[in-house]
C-alpha cells in the first residue's frame, strides 16, 4: 500500500509548480482542494491527483489548449521528470510518464510476486503470475505422468460431463409427451440424476428401466460449439453406469420435429418390448 502523502509534501509540490495551496488540510488525492492559479491568480477547486498528472487550472485563459475527447478541452500539461532517465520533458497527455520510446522499452516493471517452491522438484523460482506453481515445462510433463494427475483429469472429465449433460437444451415436446404416456401406466421420474449423478429422461424404478430420449444432436454435428464425440462418449459412460446399477437402458432415437403419432408409435413399441421381456 503506498505511503500517505503529508500536507507539507502536497503544499511544497503545488508551490514548486507555481501555484499556491489555500486549503489548510489534506486528506487524500481525490479530495477537492482550494488552489490559487499561478498564471491568472484566480482561486479554484481541484484534486491533487489531477494536479500531479499535469492538469492545472482548467479555466485559466492563458493555458495551452489541446484536443481532448474529440473537442478542445483546456488542460495545462506541466513539465515532469521521466521515471526512467529522470530527464525533464513536457508530456503530450496527462498519464504519460516516460519521455521516449527508448525509455519505455528500458522500463522494467517491479516484480511484486514472492518466490514460490515448485511442488514437483521443490526448487524455488520466481513466478511470472500468481497462478504458476511449477517452475518449468519439464516439471509440468513429469507431473502429467503421475497417477494422481491422471486420476484428477478423469474425475474432472466426469464432473464436466455431468454438468454439460445437465445444461443440454430443454426437453423436447416429443420427450414430454412420451413421459406423459408413461405416467398413465407407471410411476415415473423425469431427468432424475439417479445414476451416480447422471440422469435419464424417464426412469421407471418399479421396472428398473431408464429411458433415454436421444435427439438429433446425439447422432449429428449440428453446431460448431457442440462436440459430437464428447456427446457420444458421455452417452457410453451414462449407459454403462445405468447397467452397472442394475437398470436396463432403453434408447429412443428422435431425429425429427414434434410428431404425436411418432411418439405414440414409440410408446406402443416400448410396451410391446416390455411384454416380450416378461
């Protein structure tokens, strides 16, 4: 945290620029102070942060006018010292701190981050940003080969798959109508994440059946943001977990638009298949 400026420092700085501080108290650089212009002798209110950037009396008749924001705006730009070579120069705009491109190239930003210890090789190093925890690409590759890292990637993939699957498009009218038909014969739940976090579109627990109503995006690439391989990989994982939990996955392929006759036909086929299995 920067050190707070004292009243004496502010007073002396304003005086060194040919102006006078009338206010008897200084709290912070954003507070309005009463100043006396060294050019026109008029008093005005101004904050110290703007004064220090070179913007002096904004209504002085003798000041140099420069373009600002698309129109002529009265701003005084006083000479300042370059923070690199300490040479005095007159900036073209208020937040310019260096006199030349050469000084800009030579300017080294102070490193504020403390050294950290690489958790792979235990070597201390200076990170370029706060998120870096590994010292080199070699250590990064070695870390990727560990069983701990591979298991973490698998777990993250499972979690991401569940989240992505839950964020899929809203239920289609065909799927909703099919679930309504099922509810007339069975006690059902819809979109319940029953299978280790994975859901099924319709679950009939009494029959141990999980119905998956798969739309066109399960079989075709329909947008650039959608990955067909990822969708199909998630479908395989979901199906295997459903089977592992002792339920029968029943997949219905819906490639078209809303069609009641198609839904009713699929429901009749489902009932027939259940009878045949019994």
